[in-house]
C-alpha cells in the first residue's frame, strides 16, 4: 500500500458517501472518536446486479463477523474486497441499518425544519439517497456490513450490541479486488444501546495497493477464498 493517500474525506456522524473504488486500491476507515459505525454496501461497477452477498461471505468463510484477513464475497462467487488490516477486530454482518421508524422510536423526532442539517438521519434513507446517484434504488438494498460495530449472539440466537467496542483511532483497511460502487453511511448501528442520537465521524482514505500474491493471507485463509480469487482474476483477465 502506498504511504500517502490519493483521496481523503472526513464523513460526519450521520453522513453518507458513495463513489467508485477501483481494483488495486485500498479504502481505509478510521474511527475518529470511538464508537463509530459505517454501514457499507458494495456493487460491481460494470454490472451492479452483482453485489456483496452476506450469506455467501459468512458460510464460505465459516464466520459470523468479519475481520482481517477475511473477504467480502459477491453473489457471483467472486471476491469484492479483502480486509488487509484491522485494529477493531470485529465488524457486524447481521444487524442491518436503522430506519426512520426505529430512529423515531429510540431517539424521538428532530426534523430538517427544526434543526436544519442537524436533523436525525437514518441508515436506510441515507443508503437510498446515495443509491439513487447510481440509478439504483429500493430493489437494490441488500444486507449491509457494519464496520466498527460488535454484535454478538447468545446460544438462543439473541443479538447483543457491545458498547464502544472500538477505541478512538481504530482503523480497518479494505483492499479492492474488483471495481466497486461503494455506498456507505455513518448512522448509528440499529442495535446501538445509547439513549442519545450521537453518530460518530470517520476518516476515509484511499491508497494505491499491490496485487495480492499467491500466499496472501486473504487468499489462503479458506479454500473457498482461493477459488473466489481465481474467479475474480479470470473475470478481469477476459475483460482486459
């Protein structure tokens, strides 16, 4: 990975962002204050019908949460990106995103008319705003990844959110193996225990990165990953 970022963006709490991150780039997120949440969606830039698939990602890697050196799989058996560095250690895969109804029930109402840009936002609406910029919409909403959030399950399958599981300055890096439309928001996790609406900011940086070697940990950690890397490399070999 290059020493200096080629792109930097600070995203405020409750904010949103989308862009294309190309194959061979690393997208690094830093939790600036501790307790952040980054809701993340990924789509193949050329064929947006191919997108991040949570069930295949989890069952193929025999894992419930994500951390380095695991990968995000698409619904076509390819690797979209690999987690190459992670000081947080646990990223929630199953909680989804907040909605207008859940935010109202938990935090009350603060509208744009009342508070201008400090009104209460929610993950679903933020996702839809950004998806619309890429000619995508409600039908394209999929189960999202929540970076920096730790959610655990007990023996009965009940989910629990772990308060402030990530400290100030925790970071996670995603190396992109495909050209992806990246859509994200920084609204609170829907299971966040805080009684206050207090989404946290994150720093987003993009770096140039090296292609994964044959012994790359993300490739070798599971046989399923090795096959998915081969599928991705064949896809690009035939397109170049």
